């Protein structure tokens, strides 16, 4: 069972954990990616996430399906924010349950690593003196 | 043949528009469209990568475009 | 900063996440180990965890210190239950924050893997027809 | 010389008591204590492992015990 979400409202870690919990899963791994207050020492005021929504959701769904098949994960919740985020807020929450902990860790890590490579979402960092699309240039 | 081109992130800053409608001759491949796009918007070449997606899927350069396809310019993603 | 806890009351995942959250940590990994409803297909009614308390706390503290030093983790919360647990309850919660996600995953996994090898806590599974200390025999 | 022996998990089922007080001759090592324990409680030998901790730390077999040391019988742990 998979739950994919792309939302402008605050992510709910408990909802993700509750979704993946089950009486026959021994381990749950949760990854939370939060907005850092600085990049290379330069203070970040806030972030904006832009998403190509239908494709982002389709790619997140694919990733969760692959993680489930590849590692034998049981349930996966993959929630991503869009829009304006304040420092400290979660940009992404991934919760994975599995019969054994190694599968939960591996599947969760696969999800975040692959998400960062393929899901069409773009982060803009807003500084005191300007703004920058992250990772755009070599 | 008409296609829609969507631009995101820094690609939108470069093309200046979220949506573009382009008229294409028949049988244009993704690779050929890429060349036309870079010709029209040379700053796209400054990006680390630009992947093209067709109808919500990453597309190979060989894929031939069809009527009303939705092509998206995907600069380096930075979600998560 | 480390927070080590061994308690007979329900573990609080949010408290662990809040403890490790910080504006300059980009990634948080959380592991939750829960009580499964069956072992080798045999229904488990409940569990009992017995701990050699002072040594268990000392070992958990060591593990958290090692994980912090080894992987560059920032903050770690390591909470373990003792006493009687019902099916589905968390036996252990480990939350780790780090500047980068790889360190958070690696440190969290190190904590649970090492805890399961060295921390003097014993699990007894209570079945319909008897009870068994887990892993006692070869 | 007096030491306290604590038993946990299945080791407690075998020794029958959480706390034992033992009188030892001087200069007994952990390894020697282990032998005496297995002699007194032969079923300890059936366990996958029994580590001995002294004063809350895993101890080597060579460590020599001192007055009032607290020794713990640690059968295979199963927390987490």
C-alpha cells in the first residue's frame, strides 16, 4: 500500500507513520528532509518549491512501487511539500514499513535518493539579497 | 503539428513563459526539438542538464513527437 | 546532543523528532521498532522487555556517542521501552539529525544494529500456550 | 571476598534468582568465575552465549574480580 502526496500545506509526520504502521511489520524507517537555515554559510530566509505536479506525482508513485518491489517494503508514504516553506519546515517525509529493518532502511533511502534525481520539483532559495534555483548550474 | 511546451524552475526564467505553443513540421524527434529550443533560448545551454519529458514521462532523444504532445523542460531537479 | 531513555511508558516519536530537529540539520532519520503480532507464524499475545537498567542506559549512551562521532550526526534520541508491551507498540525509537541525509541514515542504522548486539535488554514473547526468551538458544 | 551476581532473562530462569551473593577466594578472574557458574548451573551451557559484565561493563575473561564487584550474567540480548 502506497500513499503519495504533493501538498502546499504542512506535512504531517504522524499521518505518514500511521499510514505505514501495521501489526505484522517489525520496522519502520522515516526520513524527514527539512529546510536548512543556511547554504554555504549564507542565511536562507525561506524556500519555494515549484513542482510539475502530474509528473511529480507519477514519478513519486513509480519510486514507491520500485522500492516496494525491490526491497520487500510493506507500506510506503511519500509526502512532498510545494509552495513557500519557512526554515525548519519539512520539505519531504518518507515513511516505510517492512517485516525486517534492513528492508525498511534500504527502501526509505532508495526513495529519497531517487526522488532527488528524478522527481520534477525545483527548490528556490530566497536570500536577503536575491534568490537562486538550486543545482541549476554545473 | 501543434505541441505545448512547459517550462519549470530556471528553465521558465529563461523561456520567460510557463506555457509555449509551438507549430512543428511532422516527424520531429525530441532531440530535434531540443536543438530548436536551444537555438531559440541559448541560455538553456548554460544549465547543468535539461531533460525533456513528453506527456509526464522522461523521453528519449529518439522519441518522435505527436499532435498535442505536452513537452516539459526539466532543468536539474532539487526536491527533497 | 544526546537523549537516552529507558521507560515503562509509551514511547513518543514526536518527542524524539522534536529533540533532534534543528534549523541547521538538513535530514532526520527515524527508526521505529514495533512489536509484531506473530513469530514464525505463531500468534504473539504480548511482549515483556527486561532490562539491566544502569548498564542498558550506559550502553545506549555509548552507542549514541559512537554514532555521533563516527558519522557526524548532530543530535540523537534513543528511547527504549521496558516492561509489558502490547502488539503494535514501539519497543524502540531512534531519531538522528545530521547536516546531510547519508549521515542520518548511517548513524541511525548503526544505533539500531549495535543496540541489538550489545544493550542488555531481553525480550520474552508470550504465546497462547507458553512464553519464550527470544534468541536465548543457538 | 564477596561479589554480587545478577541474572537476567533466561539466565535468571536458570539460576532461579535475580541476586546471588558469592564468597570467592582472592584473585578470581572472570573466566574462572564463569567456570564455577557453569558448574553450579549446568544449563547455562545450553545458551547460545553468556557474556559477563562487571560493574555495568562487558568484561574480558582475564579481568580479576575485586571486593563487592557486581557481576551480571548476560544471555543473548534481544532488545530493539
